[in-house]
C-alpha cells in the first residue's frame, strides 16, 4: 500500500498532511511554481526544510545522540507554500 496525501495548498497557509501511521521519513513533492517550507510534527519556520519548485525530497528526523541515536516519528507533515499549488507527501519508511 502507498500511503500518500495530495493537496492543493493555499499561499502562505500552513497545511497539515496527516497519515494513519507515524514514520521517521516522508517524500515531499513540490508541484507549485515556487518554494515550499516543510516541518515534521510541529511548525518551526527556523527549522523548516525548503524545497524548490518541481523537486521531490525526503524529509526525516535526525537521529538523537542523547537517546541512543533513535529517531522521532510523526504522523503529520506541515507544508507552507509561497504560492498556491499542489503538494504531494508520501510516507517513506
């Protein structure tokens, strides 16, 4: 089964992409005409990943050395687009 969520995002609105199962990694595809910002779990623009238009990137939690190098999981990916357009997110585990 492919666990995918596709949405038309509104410019400058933080859109949640929710999944039925948590994961450490998600593939984010930017079909908009400008950059998008992506966060896992909670929104923090200072820690967001920028993805250029027409690009797909895997976004994942970094390992935590203080917790035996385990990775956090989440069931929510937050996307903020600079312009309205389609974004697709796949659970990638």
